C-alpha cells in the first residue's frame, strides 16, 4: 500500500504545534529544538522524540547495560549531561564547571552561579543577601529579590505597597503594619479590612475625601461624624441618601426632616416596619407617638386594643378620635373610653367618660358617670342636633329648633339664676338677674313673628306698640287696641290693697287702691305733710269765677262738659297740669289736663259760705 507522509517544520525555539494545525498522521518537526510531534486519535498533540541521544518517555525501565561507560545501578556516579540533577548529599566534581560559572562546587561555602532548570534541596535554603520576613519575588531583571516592601512574618501578611497595573491604584501603610491597613480573613473565615492603630480610615476618590470611619462612626460628606452613621449632603434639597436603582425611589435627609421621594414609578410614599409590630417615634429619648399593628395611633400613649372594626387616634390624657370601618359616615370623639375587641365601650381610666358622635348628618352628645378602668360603659345620650337642625336636650327626637325636656337654669356671670322647671320660670336666689342687650339697641319681645313689647335705649317701655310709634315722653306706653282692657291688675283677696303708687321727690304722693268692691284714687293729704292750716275763705267768690262749658271732642265729635284747662288754671291752678300751648321737642302739642277733685274743697267751702249766709238770712227774717 502506498502512502504519503506529510511533515511540517518550525525553526522557532520552544514552538509547539497546536491541535488545529495538524491532522491525525501528520508530523511536525522543530528543527531548532530537534523535537518531533504528531496528533493522536484523540486530537491531542504528543511529542515523539527529542534530539538524538535524548529519548523522552513518561517512564523508562533499563534492566542492564551501561550509560556513558558506567554500569546502571553502580555506586559510582556516571558522567554525562543531565537536565535534572537530584542528590541526597553533596555533589562535587570538576565536571560541573561547564554549568557553574564560578566554582567551587555545589555545597561549598560560597554560592556558585549557574543556570538550572530544577533545583531541589532536602533542607532549608538560606539567602544571606535577603531581608528578614521579606517575600521573595523576581525583579525587573528576573532576579530573585526580597525587601521591606512586602513582608510575611508567618502569621500576618503586610502589604505596605500593593502595586496594580494602574500606577495610581495603591493602598499604603508603613512597613511594620503600625498605623497601616491590614486586609485578611480571620479564624472564622470573615474577610476584614482594618487599621492597626486607633486612627481614622479614609476613603478618597480623585484625591478628594468622600468617606471617613472614625472611632465615633462613619461620616459621609464629613470628616467629623457625631453619630454611628452621619451623612452630610451639604445641599438644601438634599442629595438622595438611599435610592432604589430600579424606579428611582429615594430617601433624603434634610435639615430637620426625612424626605421620602416616590421616584419615577411610585404612587405612594411609605415608612414601614415588617410584621405586625408597632412603629414608635421618639424625641429626646422619650416616646411621643406609636402606630400599632392594627393601624391605631397613640399620641404620647400606647393605644388601647380597639376592636377590629375600629380605627382610632388616642391621646395621652385619655381622649380619642375614632371611626368604624363598617360605617363610613360615622365618627366618634371623646375621653376616657375605647371600643374593646368585642366592640363594647370600655373605661380607660377610673373616671367619668364623654363621647361625641357624628352620623348621617346628626350630632349626638353622650355622658357616662365615673367608672372603673377596664369596665364597660353605659352612655346616656344627653343632647342631639338632628339632620334638620333641631336641637334636643334631654330628648333624642327634638320636635322644635330647641326642645328641652326637664329643668333649665339660666346663669349669668354675676347676675343670678333663673330656672325653668317645665311649668314656670322663677328666680332661684336673691341676686340680680340681667336679661337684655349689651349694646345701644332696643330689647324687644316677639310672638308669632310680631313685636309685642319693647324697651328702648332710653328706658321707655312700650306694650303692643309697633316700632317707635310710642310716646317719646312717656316711660310706659300701653296700646290697648284690640283688647277689652289696656291694663289689667288683679290682687287676690278683697281687703284694701294698692294696685299702683305714684311717687316723686317727696315720696309717694298718690295711689290707686281697691277694697271690697270700691276703688280709691288717692293723692297725698296726710296732716303730717302740712303746716299753717287755716279755714278756706272767699270760696264762693272763687266759684263765681269758674267758667263751666259744654263742647264737642275733635277726635270723635262726642259731647262733653267741664272746663277749659287754661281758664280753670286762672281760678284754681292746682287742678290743672301742663302749660297753655306747650309743644315737645318735635313740635307736637303737649296737651294740658285737669283734675276736678281739686275743686271739691273750694266747692265745699262755697257751699258752707252760702249756708252761713242763708242761716243769717233766716235769722233776720223769722
């Protein structure tokens, strides 16, 4: 069978063909190294033979013969050229001079120079020119070198200068590790980066400090942290301290607050704790606010355990604001109460309790007497303002704008009490009761949306007079239109009683008195009010001066008889009130009036004078 042998060659020293450059059965020769290669059936490049006299194999067994004139296994070493030399004791001989540039032989007192591919020693090898604890390395000239730049003392690896390919990427510490940096794994396998003294650990970028670890804490943006973690954004809007890489949500520290930024995809900001635990807020080492796992908020207090259908805000003094989750339009505000897990109202402290409720447009006020903390509360609905605007006190169903069931007390700051007991209004004590206005305005009394009485700013009292159409010079004006009587007074019993008294600076000068079925209009006439009393004279002549007349009244044309006031005043001025042709400030007439009772004494004296004259006449004409 005829076949063709294909060979490839290379003159490059140490060049080995790759698997891809050969096919199975091809040969490759390195003419410089004098080595022959091929590729086996598995695709691996294998070396077949070296230079002549240098046969290579993974193992060779020689059972006899000699090598270079020396019997194999003889006690005397053979001469020859070897790539590997191993010995259990000193190897010497002049034949090594080819490989040792500076004899003496190996094992001598001075180190020899040479070129070796392998050097093995069964004992310690000492390099007297090295540095203690120095780590050996090849310098730029490929010379084994050691020094203080890199040391290992058997326990700690100290790297004062670790140089990477980037000349600026360095970590520095001193040669002994004092005041420097150590990077290592401890006995538990934890990787550590630490300083060897009580000094700060500084992190810099582009020669600018960005972070510092001190004995106090870690400072970012500051070289003097005052807390375990101190971040100084040095910006009024505050750079993000923590940021979600995916949606941009941020937490930023401001001067006096923490800012939660929603980011690009957020719709709500959250401050949360995991699990059904409470979230507490402290100031000055004291808890000020707590949000429990049920969503109830306590201000200065841990909130009570409210029922599941409630959400509440509770205050330190026992007050609360609460709503029922199963009734969207109801809210409660109160003190010393909470709805327990059975939704029953319960005392927080041993004291009284109150509750205010809004529900479906109505307002309700509840009270409860003092009870023991933890016991159930029985509230009483004390007042109700219904959705139509009617207020009920003592009733839950008011029928008027103000519906009061039971007694009513009206208190003034210093003006006494008036009590309404459902039947009558009465003064409770002897103090003064003040009812009215405190400004320059009239006080009016109205029924059926109509004014019935008024006290004006001057103190005038008008009854059944509309607006200001009452007499401006009268303290009391009574309009009897539409009534049988304008004024009616009644005193129980039939004995003598005064219905009205009239007084001036001299005291009571007149009265209207009833007794049995009679009425007396009295003017003061007691002797104790008089002096220089003497019999009246000239009465008959005075009566002769009187001018009795008849007349018709202008108001209704009715007939009248009597006296003209100013004419009577000329004879008997005491019987006349007012002045002739007088007017008030507005120009209205101020009419005169008379009291004919003042003529009784004059008429009586005139009759006595007539009788005396008649008696004298009878005596002279028997």
